[in-house]
C-alpha cells in the first residue's frame, strides 16, 4: 500500500513567487523628450499604467482615480546645490604670486586673490536636463524643422483645430490641402503660405497658425568645458544654453574666441559683450548640426585697486594688447571720477618685473597687472568740532564755517556746563605741518562779541567744566610733583573714586609714575597684576597719555607749573582721565600753562585756564563765585603780592 503524499497547507499551495516576466511594469524615468518625470505617488503610477494597458487592449478606459494633492516640493525636481568654488586657475595663480589681489575689507587680513571674470555666469546645471525651454510666443523669424508641432485653427466654412508635426521629409500634411513645405522656413513664411492656400482652396475659411511643442536637437560642445559631448537642447536654445548644459567653460578656456562650426559655416563668438555689456552683442542662435568648440584661454591682464569690478580679464581674440581705457570699461571704470593713478606692473625682455605709471592712452600687454590708486588720498578743506559737544562735527572749511561764530552758530551743538573762559583751536602750519594750540574765549564767541577766522584742518576743541576741574585732581598733582602713588590705589575702569560731576568714564590715571610713563621700575601699561589662584582676571589699568606728557614736562623744568605744584590740593581719590585728554594728550600741559590758581574763599578752588585779558569777575564766575564769608577787598595776586580792588574789571 502506497503512502499518501504529504498534505500541503492551503496557504502554501497558493503562494507563487512571480518571475521576471510576471513583474508589474513601471513608468520610465524620463519622458520621450528627455524631461525628467515628476515624482508621483505609487497609487497614481498604478492608475496610469492600468489606463495604458486598458487602452492598448481595446477595453473601455475606467475613470481616473482622484489622486491626492502632490506637494510642490515633491512634484517639482529639487534645485541642485551650488557647485563648490573651483581651485585657482593657472592665470589666477600667476597673478597671485606677483602680489596682485583685492583689498581687504578689514585690516589686518591677507589680500583676496583676483578671480577670472565671467566664468561664474556660465556655471552649469546637472547633466541630462535639456536647456533652452522657452515659454510664451515664439518670434516670427523662428526657423521650423523636423518634429516641430504646428497648431492650425480653421475658422469659417471649415471649423476645426488640429496639431500636426513636421515630418522627416520636412513636409506638413494638412487634410484637404496639398503637402506644405515647412522645414527650413520661418514661422512668418509658413503662416503666409497657409493663409494663401486656405483662401485659394478652402474658400470662406481662414487659418491661424501657432507652434505647440518645439523640437529637440543635440549640439556637440567640445574643448575647454566641464562636460564635453553631445548636449540635449531645444530648437530655441542659444550658445549660452549649450555652454551651461556642458557645465560651463573651464577657467582655462576662452570666452572671447568660441568657434561655432556648421556644415558650410564657421564663426567666432565673443561673450564679453553679453557678460560685461561692452561692445556689440554677437549672434547666439544655433542651428541643428552645428558644433561649439571652446579654445584655450588667450592673453589676460589683471585690474585691481579702486575699480568697480576688480578681476582678471581676457584680451580680444588674436590681440596681444588692449588700450587702458578699454580694459577699464570692462572693469566698470574707476570708483573716482578723477584724480586716479594707474600703476602698471609689467615684465621686461629679461623677465624682470617693473613698475611704472601710465596714462589712459597707454596699452596693456599680455600678463600685465594694473592697480588703480588715488593720486592723493587725503581729506582737504575740512574742519572738526570736538570736545564738549553733543557729537563730533565734521564741516567744510567754507561758507558759514569760515569763522568760529559761523561754526558755533547753533548753540545746541555745545553740551551743558561748558567752560566758557577758554576754547582751543588745534591748527596745522601749512609750511612745516607742525601743530599748535590757539585760544579763544568761548563765552564771548557764543554771545557774538568775539570771532576768529578758521583754516583748513583746524580742530576746534571745547572744554567742559569737568575737564577743567581735572586740572586739580590727585593724578595731575602727582604727575607734576613726580610722586609715585601706591599701586593699590589704581582704580579700574568703571570703579571711580569720587568722580566730578559730568566726567565721562574713561581710562584711569592711577598707576605709579614709572609705570605710567613707561620708565624702568614699573609695570608696563596694559600688563595686569597677578591674581590669586582661582580668582577672575582683573582688567589692567589703562595709561592716561596726557599724564605721561605732563610728568615728562614737569620733570624737565622745575620752574614750569610752579603755581600748580604749590597748590597743595589733597590726594583723596582718583579721577578718570577725561576723553578730551585721551584724544589730545598734549592739551593737558598746555592748559596748565594757561591757568591761574584760585584758592581761599571760592566755591570751587582749582586751576582755571584763561586768556591774558580775562577779567577777575569772569574767572570767579567760572569757579562758582566767592563764598558768603569771602572778603572781596582782600584779594591778593600772589604773582605780584598786591591787593586787588573789588572792581573785577582788571585783567590778569
């Protein structure tokens, strides 16, 4: 008795592994014209395939299944990432080795090397995407060819619309009409021919002609391009489209001698008029069967400095030199309308580099580099108002600013609590370029009672009351006497010990004299003191350069500043160095030379700089006036040991 075969589970019996011939078909990756197929959901793809199979088998086509909405980011091809920067080409390396580059935006920094002009404009798109997909109406001179789609709309006795393609023989087969020649004719010519045929053979009808889909062509692009070979294009593509489809021109290729070769034609194209806008634009149209050849780079020159578009520019094809004016137009002209210097770096017969200045009528040779610089990059006819003002003011040395009263015509420029008895003009001698201080009475100028002419380059410095009170500060007294205060008394910025009203925060004049003046035996300015382990580092004291100037001047002459040295003001607290003395360090000794000492029964004893003809009443007013217990009849001038009358009109 034979044994029964083993039972097969129903599920296993129905499981069949499909072979390769039974696999469901899939959509192609590209359309017949070469366009990429948009990404579609799987259900939509299966519906399209089923409709194609039903139509091929003669079965009725079922209604389309509503497809879900496709996000735009999914349906459209993703834009390619920008290509990375190319390494320096031989031409860019050649000029970089000779120190030719673009100026830095912020110093110090290495000069950026110059790049070749125009090549970034032809950066290519990824391979396989046809270029030259035109939109909108085609021009009337569009040249038709095989496989172009022509749309005909008849109106009148014959009413129909049809889409026809130009056949391989170049003919257009229109029902009820004889074959119409189309290939090699312009759209204007075809439209006129069809209109005439319609009137002649289809009486009472008129025809409207337009173009549907344009044909695709293949153009060979060779030479110095990123991807040489056949490039898929449309019939509307230009030379630029073909170069972009080939990945762009390499930096070793020419942009000014591109050859276009056809069956019976040959022409050379210069792309600089298209890219730079200089010259007559060339004919960029392409014909089927033509090929593009990009030759090696020709002669180049480099333009740097103060021009609109620094770069490396190719000379015209077949020429070894070009006028300077022509090359400057390619670079966008100099930034300055006049006053430029053109410094040329060229090579002599022995290969040596040499520098010389040239003019606009000179020519640049292959390998030359030109730097455009200003003739004299200086500021002329300028005035500056600084010190105790709302904001520093820059004015032209003309018009209302020719005098002090014109410069200070608006009193709102001056901050509150100015020192009215003295202002300073820092003037430059035009003969030897040395600078000196001139004084004026600010109060009289603001009241219209005095004036002074101003000159080019003058800096008018106004003083505040806090700037003058600083003359009697401990730091000034120590600098005059040559004392070295305790280093522990140095106050860091922001830690003020008894600041006077209106004194702006700034560097502190509290270092030992040897350290502040840079002499041996003290810590150099800017060097921080040692911190305990684990303690946060403390900022180093900042030197007040005006105190250094004062200390040197006081130690050089024992008689100078004698009135200030004998003042006997207490050394209590340290004041910050006012900003005006940081900006003008030599101003502090000058003001002490111009000052008088007011002590005794005055509200604000101190050193007050004045003019020689300043009245005693004006000086006392600047010091806040006399105290209530003052005996004005007993005023004594210590210089002459004489009693002064109570009439304060006398000058000092």
